[in-house]
C-alpha cells in the first residue's frame, strides 16, 4: 500500500492532471529548445569566429600596405572589432527567437558552453589549426607594440608610396653614399656585396630583397638600381611591376658623386 501510494505521487505522465500534463511537457519542451538552441548558437559563433579571425588577419596585413597613419589604423581595428561583436550578438538574438527561449536560461548557457568546448578541442585535435593560429596571433600581438613604437618615432616622416615615387624621381641626382644612408634610415638592412664592392643588396625585416645597386654593364652603361616588391617582382621608378630585363627595371642614379 505504501509503495502504491508513493508510485501514484511520482510525476509519471499517466498520473498527471490536465494542467500538470501541459506544464510537464512545457518544461520538457523548454529544456529541449534551450539545449538545442545553445548548441546551435555555439556552432554559429564558432564558424563566425573563424571568418572573423581571417578578417582580422587580412585587415592587419592589408593595413600595412595602405597609406594610412597609426591613429587611422587603430580606428579601423576598433571599428572592425565593434562590428564583429555586433555580428555575434545578432546571431545570439536570432537563435533565441528561432527557438523561443531566453539566452540567459541555464540550460541554454550550459549547452552553448560545452558545445563550444567540444568544437575547440575537436578543432585542435583534428587539424591543429587552432593551435597554429594561436601561435601566429601571439606573435603578431608581440610584434605590434614594437612596430607601433618604431612607427611613432618616425611619425613625422611616414613612408608612403607617393613619397617613394617622388624620391625616385630625383634619385638620379643622389650620390651612392647618400642613397645607402637613405635606405638604412627606412629600415632596410645591408645583406652583402660583391668582392669588389660594386654590387650591393638590401633586405627588409622579413629577409626579402628590396633593393640592389649595380654598376654599369654591357647593356646598361650607367650606375643603376633594381627595386623589388615583397614577392620579388621587379618594379620601375613608379613602383609598377615590370619585366626584370626591361630598361625600366634598371633605374639610373648617382650622377652626383
């Protein structure tokens, strides 16, 4: 008798009243929706996060090629971060509306948390991509303060493509020693020279050859220099890619000795 009385009090579906039955299924449904919604939100955040990481990397690399000052560059990064945060918030609101659940629901938060952990661990274990990306991000962040500090020291003389073109337009009247001094002042490092000291080569901070100084030869009967972009393409004095054997790739300089 005691056992039967206890079983009748258990919240089994056949022992519930009509009101309790509706409430029982309502609570069950809410828990299911919250669990699925949290998982969906975590998956969406993970996918969007990967795209945002690529966007951040592209912005960082692209900004170094643009003729913008440091304050303008920082404003671009701040605007991008605000946009990315707004995107994630919009996704959370959309998922919550889809599943008609409050994002602050404990089940929703727990599901989102553990799904995120599973995705992160799975990504690291399966491809190692997240680990490599983390190392790259740390390296970029470690280099940024030094790079910004170096740029702030020469803020009065920010090097732009326009300034480079203007300089090259007058380089014919620049002496060899002055030209070498100018290269070193913008951060290019002397790599080496030929035994006779007539062929010189300069590299950037990433060991890319950017400038070569050559003496006259059979085809080019004047002192000249070769310019290269970071991919190794030959440039003319207008910083346009040209054939390395063309006359434009042999830029005269050093009339003033």
